[in-house]
C-alpha cells in the first residue's frame, strides 16, 4: 500500500491524504491512516492522530486531537465524522471557532448539516480564553446558519460561571458584517431624570441603508423614542437623520417651576410634548454636477438640548456625528435660534450658481412665551446667488470678480420684501521680488422691493395678514450704491540657520537625532479699506397704513448688508514661522535578516506667531459722545501662537490686549502634554473681560480653567477626566470622569458627570464579538 493516496471526490475538488502509516482493506475501499494524519484540499484541511476513509461513500472518520479548517471555521474535537460528498457530519466533545469576530462555541455533540450550517446541544458560547471565562452563554441548543448568524435557545449569561441573566432566545452574527439586532444598553442614574435605561435596536435595511431605534427610559421623565437613519446609496451621497420624542412627565408653566439652570432667562416651558429633529444630506440632483446639501435642526423648546446633552442620543453625540461626517456644524445648545437650510449649487469653470432656502426657528416665540405674531426672525425663502470667480479681464493685467444675490425675506412680524445685491470688483495684482501689492475697486448696488411693511405708529396692527396691517409705498422700488477701495500689500522674508552637525551614520549612533537647520520666515501684511459715508436714508420707505392717515418711515433692515458703515481702516499684521530640519540615524532592515544604519530626515513647522492690529481713521476724528467715550482708533493687539516642537507637547494660544487699558481683554489657551500612548494632560484657560467702548461693548465676564487628561493604567484600564472651574464665581462648572476597562473579550465603562445642575452615573458594557456589531433577539 503506498504511503500517499490521491482520490477525486466531488465537484472537481481533490482531497489528499498523508500519514506516517497507511493500510487498506477490501480492495482499497477502506483506508486506515495513523500518525500525523493530514487531509487537505486547497485551504481546507483536517488533522488527527487516526483517520479511516471509506472510498465508496466518501466518508471519513477522525479520532485524536482532531483539528479542522473548513468552511472558514476552525474546528477542534476528540472525534469527528464527515461525509465529504454531501458536506455533513458530526463532532464529539468539540468546539467551533469563528475568526472575525472571535467566538468559540463548545458542545459535547455538534452536527454539521451543510455549508456553514452547524447545530449544537448543551453548548457554551464565549469570546474569552480565560478559565473560567469572564463571560459566557450556556444554552440548551444553538445553530449556525448559512447567513452567518448564530441562534441560541434558552441562553443564560454567566460572569465567571455565575449565572446573572436569562433570555428565551438570542441571535448574533458570526461574521463582522452588519447584522440587525439589539445593541448593549446604557444603565445609569441622573439627579434630574432618575434611574435611566437606554436600549438601542440596530436594523439593517439593505446594503445602503440602516437605522437604529432607541428606547430611553427615565423614571422621572418618561420614555423617549429615538430613530436614527443612515443612507449611502452611492459614493457622492450621504444622508443622516435623527428624531427624538418624549412625552415629558414634568413641565414648567411658570419660571419659578423651572429647573435652577434655566431660571432668569424670562422664558417658561409649559409643554409636555418634546422633540428634536436633526440631520444632514450631501447629494446631488439627477447629475452629480448639481450638488445638493440639506441641514435640519428643529427643536420643541429652549431647554431640550440643554437638558438632554450627554446621553448616547443627546446633543453632544449628534453634533459630533454631524461635524465629523459632513464637516458642518449646528448651533450651540444654548442658542435660542435653530436653522434648517437647503442649498443647490452648480460650479462651472468661471462662475457658480446657488439656490438656497433657510428657515430659522426662534425658540423665544414658542410655548406661550413671546407673541408668535411679533416674531421678527428673518427667513430667507428663497435666495439665489451667482458668482463670477476671479479671472483676468481680457488681455489686460487687471482681474475681476463679481457676485449677485437675490433674496426674498419673510417674517411673521416686521418688514418683508425682495432684495437684489450685486458687487463687481476689479483688481490689479502688482508683484516684484520684494512682495505684492493688490489695489482693488468695487461697487455695491442694492435694490429693494418691499412686500409688507410694519407700521410702527399703528398699535392696532395684527401683523398676521389682516387688513389692518396692510400698507403701501409711494415707490415701486428703491436702490443704494456704495463704492469701496482697498489696497493690500504682503511680502515674505526668510533665512536659514545652521544649528548642529548631523550624527554620523554608524551602528553606534543608531537612534541618535539632532536639529540641523532652522528656517525663520517673516510675513508682513498691510490692508487698507475705504468706504465713503453714503446717505442710506434713501432706502427708507414712507408708507401709509389703512388704519392711519399719517405716514411712517420703515427701514428694510434684514441683515448687515442693509446698513453698511463708512470705513477708513488700516490693518497690519506680522507672522513669524519657524521650521526645523531634523536628521536621525535609524537601523534599516536588509535582506538576509540583518540591519544597516541609515540617515533619515524630517521637517516640521514647530512654532507660528502672528501679531495683528488695526487703526481706524474715522474713530480718530470722531466728535460725538466724546464726553462718554474717548477716541480709541487702535484696536486690541491680537497675538496668536501655536507651538509643537516635539510629539509630547502642543500649545495653541490666542490673546487680545488693549493698548489703552493695558490689560488682556480676551484669552484662550490650550496646552496638551503627551507621554507616548500612555497618558496625556490638557490645560485650558478662557478669559473674557467686560468691555464698554464706542465701537465695542461686552457685558459678560469670564474666567474659567479647564483641566483634563487621559491615563492608561497597566494595559487594560483607562481613565479620562475633565474638570472646569469658574475663577470669578469661585465654583465648579463641570466635572466628568470616565473609567474604562478593556479586556480581550469585553470592555465596560463607567461615566460620572456633574455640571452643578445635574449629576449622572452611566454604566456601559460591550461583549466583544457579541454586541459588536449587534445583538439580536
């Protein structure tokens, strides 16, 4: 009998059997193999101490240290039998291991029922290699199906072999593909919301769409429903929508009944029906060259986003998702206005077209607060704009660009109408070896055609479309033209300095490095802007009200474009940039498993310092209100610095210094220290002084310190902390500590949050391989 035998088994596949010893009976219809038995076909194989192969039925019996790699699963058993033709069989005291995620299913009896189909009785499932396992499921029976999902009957969740939870039925994916099912919950307690339980359900709709449905139970508030929908039908389209709704047990029909956090804003919150709709879309209309963008941000009341900020379905998580996925932002949680918008754009080689609409929700005029009919919030419904990009004007050295915007303004209370604003500009770039000078001239022409005018002298106007609010004008349209002249000049001066010699390339100097060159660049810049004092009273309408015989003057003030102040300002800045060149000696791998020293170089801009200030010639000649405000033509000096000399330190700083008060009016600093991947420390300082000048007024004072850091304890524990303190009020503003433990088969996180008005505790657990990507029921 030969020591090696090849047989063609089925469907053109060839299995090869090798062993230390082989014997054959009954005309080689039965082959016994002993000692390092290997049966292989492509990437599939079977290992055992003993094998018996039945040629006629194509059945093989394996015994002793059985190891099988078949159907992308790894199998271990004491004994096994397989029908190679029909791909069925059984295993005794074995286990099946999936690769991604890493899951082990053990049982005394396992049946293979076909491709990727296995059944188990009295099985144990876990992703842990510990003994006893950190977590496991004990089940009466289980199956793995062709769709790569495992179903468990009567599973009991055990922690260190201690049963803690029972389910009648569970299912999870045995592959890293998306799978519908329950995600693991967040469990916690909040001083405002009571005991909390957040349970998400992940649903795969198809290859391009999925959704997450979440139930958020709060013992003091009720149950919040949340639906998150995601869609990526093609590489140019991305959609994210989310809606949350709560029938709140609590309400605040008077300000005295408000939470302490909201007392003093003059607003109440009597509504029980509370919701927040948000989302964004990047896509196109029919043709990818017609880009479409949409933003949705609509909320039920002014307190919602401040109350539900930190949970998994709260403001912070949604805002971070939108910023990371769409590179656009939404208003802060404290803002009383929320804007939803749509933009359709088409870009050509020399010009572009935009069609947009924006609706801004003003929360102060909702829920029995200010009268909705008096809401002055301007809505842009719609707005059309066209842009001619800067290009050469014929065969001349001049360049030109232009923009035109036509906007229809509507609002409940106040003037409405149409505005057309056009601004062409011509410039002449002049360059030399010493720098560039760019003078430019522009003309801004604005046309108005008002629709409804609010009569400021009529107290009986309802402003809701009734006849008493109707007005007329003695002009079909009005216009305004404003010229502008500007000149900018910029230059760049640099010099490179030699610092030290590069380390010699040798084995002894492996790992050595030095800064060999330093480059200092100066970038001075001047910019002067001039606009005349144009009499813009011509844009004031004289209107006649049906309820009054007298006329009233109404200015079409929709935004800052409607009243452009004269200007004569010089702005100057100086930017310092420091770049370094570093040379190092490293060991480079070579053929033959040995290393040779090699020189490597890298470059870094490690320090940037910008100083900027302006001088206002009009302020220098001002004659009004001198008894109250002295002339201050010089603006604050702005100092902006970034420092990143090494991988372990980073500094960003912005400071405004008053040359008149000789004090800092505004500070914002962030210093971050790193220690490899083990720890980081963050320090922040925000300072805002009260300012009262002719051109600038700020009643707020701010002085807060923020400390934060991350620390990896050993290899499994992670602590992340944040602490904010108000130096003026001498009180804590916010504290947050997150403790995370990462095991090879699970991780859990405990989060403590305290922002003076609320304390919360949240516990999250993730069974790796089971809860990621999902757990079904």
